[in-house]
C-alpha cells in the first residue's frame, strides 16, 4: 500500500504585506503633500514684489531684484532696472528726458547715473549686509536697507521701488517706508525653509551614521572577531564619505559653522575612534596564540 503523499503547502497570501504597504503609501502621500506645500510657499514668496514709494503719474520706477546673497562676503548682488514714467521718460520709458541720477542708501556700494536721451541699461550693484555671521549656518540671519532718491536734471522727482528676491537659498522680508519722495526698505534675510530642512536632515544623517559605526564596532570589539575586513572597509568608507556629504551643504558653509559643531566634527571623531579601536582589538586578537584544544 502506497504511503500517503504530503499535503500541498498553502500558498502565502499577498495580503500579508498590506500592514506594511498601506502605512508606507500613506507616509509617501503625506511627505509629497508637505513637500508640495513647502515648494509652493517658497515659490509664492519668490514671486512676491514689494512696492514702496510714490504712485504719481510722472515718476521713476526702480525695479530691484536680488540675484544672489554672498554670506561669506556679507553682501548681496542687486540687479536694478530703471524706468522713467510719464513726462520724465521717452521711448516708452526706456530713456530719460534729462540726466538721471539715483542716490542710494549707505549700504549700497555706489550711486547710479544715466545720460539724457540714452537707452537705460540694467545695472548690478552690491549691497552690504549687517548683523549675523556665516558661522551660524544654517541659522544665520542678516539685515540691510535699500533707499533710492531720484534726481532728473538736478531736480528731485518722485520714485517708486519694486523689490523682489531671486535667491532660493534665502528668504527675505521687506519692511517699507517712504517720506519726501524717497523710497526706503528695511530687509531681513533668513535661510530658506528648504535649505534649513536639508541642513537639519544632514545633521541627523551624520549622527545616524556615527551611531551605526559605533554599534558595529562595539559588536566586533566585545566578541573578539579579529580583523573583519568588510567591516573595516565600511567604516573607512563612511569616514571619508561623510566629509564629501558635508561638502554638499548648499551655500558652501565654512568649516567651524553650527553644522560642524552640532554634528559633522563629532560624527567624524566617533567614526575615527571606532575604526582605530576595531583595528587595535583585531590585531591583538589575531596575534593571540591559539589555545591548545582539550581532549
């Protein structure tokens, strides 16, 4: 009589992955929604034009757009486009009817002058920043001010300032004020939300890598594993990869900033000490004479 065959094994149902896939899908959707909201908010802030000054028909419009901020040099580059309106301009506002000069604030490095009846060209000027220090990266903040006074043919004329920001690494708040046909803005500069989130993410990753190497080295040292070359290669690669990862920080922060003292320098120190400890322990284990086996 033939022996009964084993019953077929039940197939695994695909529903067993549902408890993992559903929360993962929800987390991805939430992350994408938050990211879309942050991107839209930063885009709206970048497209915002702050206006201050006179609304007279005969005036000089000054469009000032921040091209980039050089925090290391404590200055920003401002692209300025001047347009005389009404009776003050000709060729549809592309040329002044008389010699035009713009007197700027003390923070702006240099005044602007334009010849009468000549086509106006865009100018780039530098504006000095005050307050803050790049060593506080990514939490550094700065202040400055913009001011314009227009003189056409030697006589003061109304001026209107239109300010916008084109530097994605900084968010700029503008507080406007004007008096006696002078357009003035006080500016506050902070790191953008995307840069701040990425820099904080970098610090978390640095500490996570250092903790991973610390746990791995503790396992090797306490169990006398000897020289485990794959583990040593991984630790050494992490040591050098962390430095390359740090150099990807947006804005090129200098060594010694908050990012370094909060995470990078300590993570590098922990990884280096763990690597040395594993090598020393491994060499001692490898050189230890084999214990004679007992019968």
